[in-house]
C-alpha cells in the first residue's frame, strides 16, 4: 500500500510518530536511571530496571495480529496508533494526580505499562512507515525516524531532568503527557488509505497467514547470521550508554548539567547524525554505510573510556557525548534502512518487528549486565569492553553482509 503523499509530508508524519515514541522511552532510559541513582539504588539494581523494556522485546508475539486486523474506519495502522498514544498520555498524566511524590514501585509499574503501550504502537508505526515509503525514500525515511526518535528521547530524558530538578514530579509527568498529546495531532489529521485487496485477505486464510508470518524467519536462509549481525551492531553502544548517566552523576555533575549535556548536546548531534546517516546510506551503499558508521560508533564509545580515566572537564565530557550521539545516529539509520528493506509488503509490521525485537533483546541484555560490568571493572574498562563489542560487530558485517545488487522490498540481504 503506497500513497500519493509527497515525500516531505510522509517524512513530517513519520517525524511526529517516532517523536511520540521516543518521549516516554527517553524518560525510561535517560531520566529514570539518574533519578534512581539519586535515591541510592546500586548500579546492578539500576541496570536490572532495564528489564521493564521487555514489551519491546516481546512485541513480535502480537505483531502478526496487528498486521492482519485493523479498523476499517480509522485505518489499519492509524486505528492502533491513536488509541495507544492517547492511553500512554492518560497514564502519565494520571500519575500526576496524587499530591505526594510518586513512589518508586508505582513509577516502575507505570513505566512497564507505558512500555507495553508504546511497543504495541511501534508495530503499527513501523508498518505504516513501510507502507508509505518508496524504495528510494527508505534512507531519508529512516534518517528522519532515528532523528525524531532521538529528539523524543532527549525531550523525555534530558529536558525532563531539568523540569524535575526545577519543579518536581507533577509538572514532569504532566509535561510528558502533554507532549504526547501534541505529537498526536498529525496522525489524527492523516487519512490512511485502505489496504490493497490482496493484503486485506479473507477470514478463511487467517490460520495459514499467521503461520506464514510467524515462521518466515525460521525458514529463511541465513537468518542466524543476519540476527547475529542485528544483535552485535547496537549491543556494544547500548552497553556503554546504559551506564553513561550514572557515570556523569558519579563524576559530580548535577541533574541540570546532565540534562543540558544530553538535552542540548545530545539533541543537536544526535539529530545531525541520524539525518546525515540516512541521507548518506544511498550514496555510500548499504554495506559500506554499515562498515563506516559502525567503525565510527566503536571509536566514539572508546572516547568514553578515555574520559573515564579521570580528569575530564565538563566541556570534554560534552564533546565526547556529542561525538557518540552523532555516530550512533548514523549507525542506527543505516541499520534500520537495511532492516526495512527485508520486509514483505503484506507482513511489513511483523517482519520489521521481529528484527527490531532482536535488536531490543540485545540492547536490554547489554543494559542489564552493564551495571555489573561497571561495578566490577570500573567505568573505564566497562567502556573499553563496550567499544570492543562495537568493533566485533563491524568485523561481522565485513565477513557476512553482502546486499543484493538490486534492492527490492521483500528481498532479504544476502549473508554467507
């Protein structure tokens, strides 16, 4: 299902959708670890809190049903996106109702529920992105996707740290909910065209359709090698950044300083990196983009190790943070572009979700062990280990990834 929308309108719609997903996830991954650290939680306990992101790893279980069933009135994808986004905003705002501060237990349960809603919305959003974008638009679309998601993470993480430091819990939670509602406006105004008859299918074929959706990756040649690439490519960077906030706090930075570093520096460089990476994927070619951006990502993570050896000033830390956000945005845009090209038209949401779940599982696992690694080896060696894992991913790409000469949506990348 392709639409007659012009490219700028498509990119604008996707910007609002991925921005709204990044806002709550940014609060969970960026602000929450610092707030928990301020309340005295240990590094291992903080890293284990990353397990609250499990819905993002398990969403492949219900993705085929969301691909198959949708609202005829609201739209196949839009019919999921609108109610899920409204529920997320309502849940965050409901937490602001009590006069007293939110307890850690209630906050963690709310984070789990918001992650469940956001992960489900992500299935529909990714499916809509595959439906909307033409093959030649994939690089730009994924650059915008990563950039908007990162902006949302900065708003939900860095900016909310500043709001919390100045005003407390209630304004922070109300701000999160309000930003989600504002980001809902573009998709509320969007009119999604009906799916093609072949994609709509008939009730009698539901069983075989679901089996085909769920078993495709088990039968696909080279799946193990491809999934290994997905596991490695972002695991090292996530292992490093999971301890970045606590590292900055432990170096003596205040909440406002960390919020500024992540909010301004991270916002600017992450946005530039994602857009630059997305626009360079086509000129460089898929394989070269993965290799170049992955190498830059590994070197940027290694800079954290050098900064952690002591004596790094705030400007130096800001510079290192900016370089890492820049290279991470470029690497992520390249990876997501290649992932989107493997999706079949009628299973776009499920196919992309399965791959995204592999990346998320690797990210959660890396984040979950990061606290133990940082506590056992210290921040400097922890970041060195993370950079080594990033470098291993580049080697794996060089050895195994060989894209087809003609890239057509639905054709898998060739792996040896």
